[in-house]
C-alpha cells in the first residue's frame, strides 16, 4: 500500500475541506431551497444548525480520520473495539459517495455547458426571464448535453485525483475557489445596484411570519437541518478522509470551526449574489433547481461587456463546482486504496470506469429516461438527492457521533485525546456538558432529520 500523503499546510487542509463543503451545495442548492422555504427564517435556521449540529459531526469525522489514518473504507475497522461491527456502516457511506456523484456531477455538467455557451457566444441573455428559463429547460431535455458534460466532469476529476493530493486536489481547490469568489463579489456589486434589489435583501434577512406558517415549523426545521448537514458535507466520510491526511501537530477544533464559518459566509455571499438580481428581474424565488442558471444570464444582460462577465462567471462556477467534485472523488479514490490496497493510479482508473457508468441515470433522468421515476419524485436525480440528503447523510452523521461517544465505540475519552492532540489551536473541553451534548442532543437531532423526513415524504 502507498504511503499516506499529507497536506502541504494547515491552510491547504482548510481550503480543501471548504471546497468539499461549499461547492454547489451552497451555490446551487442553498439558493433554491431558501427560495422554496421562505428566505430569512430558513437561512437563519441553517446557520444555527451548522454551528450547533453539523460542526460536532465534522469534528467527529476529522478525529476518526486522523486517529486511523484511513478513509471511510477502513477507519471504523481500525478504531472499533474487538467484537463490534461499526465497520458495517462503511458500506452505507461508501454507497453514499457514489450516489452523490450520480446527481452532483450532472449539476456540474450544467455549469460546464453554460461555460461553453458563454465562450462560444451562444449564451441566452435577455431582459426577459422567460428566455433564460426556456434555455435551461432545453438543456435538461437534451440527453447528449446532459450525459457528455457529466462525463467530462468525471474525466476531469479523475485526472486531478491521478495527480495526487498536493499536486492535484490541493492546487485545484486553492486556485479555483479564489478565482470564483473574486468574480462573485464583482457580481454582487452590480446586482445590488439594480432597481428592486433591496426587495431581495429583505427576502433574505427579514423573517416572514407568513412563510413560517405556510411551510410549518417541523418542515422548516427538517429541511434546514438537512441542509446544514449537506452544506458541511458530513455523514459520508468525505471529511474523514481529509482528517486522515492531517498531521498531529495541530488541534482540530479551530480548523473545524473555521470551515463551518467560511461555509456560512460563502452561503450568504451566494444568496446575496442571486436574490437581489432575481427580484429585480421578476424571477420567482421558488424557481427551483434552475434558479442559479436562470438569474445570472439576466444579470449579465444588464452589465457592460455582458458576454465577458458571463465567461468569467461561468469559468468561476465551473472551477468551484469542479473542485468540490474532485474532493468527493478523492474520497472515493481513497476508499479503493484503503479497502482493496490499490495504488492511487489503479483506484483512479477503476473508479473512473465505475463512475462513467453510474452517472447515466442522473444524466438521462430528465430526458430520455424521464418516464423512469420513483413515486413521489419528479426525476431520478431528485430521488438520488433524497437518498443522500435525507437518508444516508443523517444516518452517517448519527453513526459518527455515536462512535466517538459510546464506550463500545471509539469513546469520548479517546475522542478528546485525538481532537486535542497538537500544540496549536483550541481545545474541546472535557466537560460533562460537552459529553452530554454529543452523546444525547446531537444524536436526537439526527434521528429527527431521518424520521421526520421519511414521515413527511411518504406518510404525512
């Protein structure tokens, strides 16, 4: 087996973690979920739940990854007490990583196609929101576009992972994230100067009682909790693998908190980029998953050198979505290396073939496979989203927290020892209140996400 790689610096560890956490979860999913569930109240709940519940799971993943030096394929087995079966959970989490790429790569493919359209000058930009809505619908109905752009994302991520942790994953994450967010702040400046933009800010930051009543407190709690877990990308071992690459000279709490705060900041920035412009153009917040791809072309139409800004933005969007895809695939590659003892090259090539096949249902589910649906879901992509966000990730988050708190698991004392190992950073206090919170409160919340989600989806 190859020697375990390490990050080149603490900053690289944070940036790659943020890349995995942020991605289209905050740029694509958060805006359309915020639009669907009423804006401000939903946003405030997501922020609170990231800090209160997703952050402890993030620390659990980092700790388990670093203590074992392995990915999700082997970290439970390396740390579990003799005779226990925690490693069975690995199979669910491994499946979750593959299912995540089955729909996530499709959305990345949309970003790639919009980039191509901008480069070639064929991007539909007008003062009429209906034009950009129709353009997005046409893309999703075209099987050639959806499959081959998705395949291109898989090929690109495989290539980046083939270069290794420092030369591939680190460099992709650093430079792509930086370029994208420079562009985002420029677009925010333009969007806030549009007529009616302040209505978008009110939607984002002034809670509405009507929205709270319309969706109901339990539904809002459930969706915001699920978004918080998905936003920080915990519950499937994605963050544990990065923990396994971290040296033991730094405590983990400060880095985990930094990732959570940056994740929140990025979500807010992306919301401010989209909603003032959407309100100005008369685009409904409930536009759905196409919100990001409908609003921005209208914003570019109102900017001098509109096609240049479109090229720059979709270059950045492609970069940041691609960097997240690379982080997810790196976890999958590490699974092959840890579970089967494969070299990085062999794991990369094998998983490249597997992912190229697995993306077919998600890529074709909105067009030629649109007749193949699961009851209650409009297309296969939405079903895969449900499996990951409302089943696998909450179950995985619950397992990680139980593993670090139970005596028949890694145990709270071992957790404290590992998370606080190092000479720099913040310590997690060895207080009974902390133990109680992690042992009982966080698991109950994860059970709520899981149970209420299933009841709401199939019973209520």
